C-alpha cells in the first residue's frame, strides 16, 4: 500500500518534471519567435521609412519639374504675345500646347495614382522582402518611364520652339521685305 503511494508520488513528480520541461521549451520557442518577429518588424519599418523617403523625393522632383514646365510655358506664352505670327502657325502652336497640357495632366494622374498605390503599399507592415523588391522595381520602371516621357516632351518642346523661331524669322523677313518693297 505504501509502495503504491510512493509509486504514485514518483509518477506525479515525474509528470510534473516533464510538464515543466515541455512548458520551458514552449516558452523558449515562443520567446525566440517573438524576438524574430520583432526583428522582422524593425526591418520592415526601416524599409518602409526608406520607401517613404524615396516617394517624397520623387514627389519633390515631380513638383520641381512641373514648376519648370509651367515657367517654360509662361515664357513661351510671353514670347508669343510679343511676336506677331501668322494665324495658322499660332493655331498649330496652340493645338500642340493643348496636346502637351493633356499629356501633362494624364502623366500627373498616372503619377498620383502610382504614388497613392506606393503609399498604400508602404503602410502594409507584413510585406515580404520579395514584395519590397518587386515594389522597388516597379517604382524604378515607373520613374524611368516618366523620365523618358518628360525627356520626350522636352524634345518636342525644343522642336516647337525651333519651329516657332523659324516662323518668327520668316515673318520678320516677310515684314522686312514688305517694308522694303514699299
């Protein structure tokens, strides 16, 4: 009878020791997982901050370019006011200007949409590094596309200004020849 009681106590003690061992292992595993999650969270927060800074810089660049574009448009408008041009040439220039404005607005909308998308992606803390990498690639492709489009618009603008200068020169020559013939 006493042996049974001693055996039960030993079994109970053994069970408690096993329970403590399992409990301690689970606690250690849980603490390790919490630590790993916290480290991952720190990494993601750092990446999110970097992406926010890049988007801010990108938006600043866009605003600066828009300012330069507006200034150049104003300079063109001022130059057109000062010079007399044949109506057809003025109409072509105005139409081209309108086309440039439409392209500018479309690009701005695309940019706003992409910036909004990027901002939403940044706010997701559960991004994997593969998602971050692909987001960064999209950002670079988008920026490259926009830079190419801005360069194309700059080239078109330069061509338009050159055409304008030629037309002004022709108008001046015509005007000079008209006064010379009188």
